[in-house]
């Protein structure tokens, strides 16, 4: 039986989040320390542990079929590749940073300046859009040190918490783009491999929907049911069950976490009591 070949980052936070996702969708991978390839025990899958920046070319060359990769890498090196699913983790920004002592109000101030980065394509596109000409110095790794040693006037790099910039006496000047982990694939997949990828994507979507929603149970007097049901979005419609106490019902529904507290406040204002909130592990529609 053929296997889906998927790449993940060799190490770091994206590796950890990717392996956690595979575990959450029920795929057990026998990966040992420093392995570059491992097979799943219970799913037709081979995992390749690669450098993030190398993954787009491996996808193009057909060495791998799919990858969990930072969107920022695809923007820099793989605009021609397909994003199958946005995964919502490993979020970051690609930003311009300058020394704290430097005044920065807009991109025009970098006209003629030296910018150190690992993202030359992304930076050049941004500069061109804004009509700015600057000198790009391509550096792989430890970009933050460039202004301190006189190599550059500014840098463009990934920013997560901002602590690395702070430690290197830098400040964020402008955000070029935001990024998150995505599931990407080759554009030329065999039907059998595409079917495996679709099955995997279905599982991922179930986990993501579960993560993004909460299961809510509440009690309400029957004369308030219509008002409360109108507040609840639900998947199709809430479940309503009679309680032992006459004139009362129990309502079960699902609420998106982004609107959770707003809806909870409305429910309380409309007579809901005994509100119980539970996490959802998977949500299959």
C-alpha cells in the first residue's frame, strides 16, 4: 500500500506543534532521536524531518507529497505550492526591526539603507510595493546581531514574543506579514495519495473545529426558551430536553470560542442558569 510522505520541521516549536497535531488526529509515529524519516504505525504515512527552508523545493521535486510548514516560508520560497489547510498554530509575524535608538515612522526611512534578512524575496516585494530602494544583505540565522556589528541598519525577521528583539536592543518598526502553520501539498498527487491526504485533512478539520468551539449545557425556564435558542448559533439547532422540575428545560449547544463570552453574557441576561462549559476534542460534521 502506498504511503503519504509528509515533511515537518526538523526541530523547534513548529516540529513540536506538528507532532502534537498528528497525535491528536490519531496517528502514532515511531520517531526516535535524530531520525530523518519515520513511519506511522496506524496510518499510511511517512514523516520526513527537514529544514523548514528546504521543504518547498522537496515538494516541487516530488520527494514529499505534503508538508506542515510556516506560511512565511511558502510566501518566501513556495508561492506556487498549494495551501490545503490553515492550522492555526505557530503564529508569528515577519517584521522590520531597527535599533532602539533609531527613529522609525514609516518604510520610506529605509531608503538607501542596509537591511539584513533571511527573507530577501519577501522584503524586495514589500520594498517595491512601497517604492523604496534599499540594500539587502542575506543572512541565514542570527539576523538580530547584524545592526549591533555594523552590518545593517535594520533587519527583517520572524517575531513571536519580541523577546529576541529586546535582548538585542532592537524594536519592531513595521509588520510585513503575519504567518501560521499550514498544510501544503504538491500539485501533482496520484489519486491514491490524494485520497490519503483527504482523509488526513478530514481528521485535522475535526480537531480544529473542536479546538475552536465549546460545548455548552444550560438550564432555562420554558417561557424563555425561544429567546435563548435565538441567541445560540449551534451546528443546526440546539438540543432541548425537559428537566425533572416542571417548567424547565436543559439546552445543549456549541459556541465558537471567538464569540463565547459575548454569547454567555446574553444567555445570562435572558434567564439561563447553571451554565456548564466543556471542551470539545473533535467535531465531525
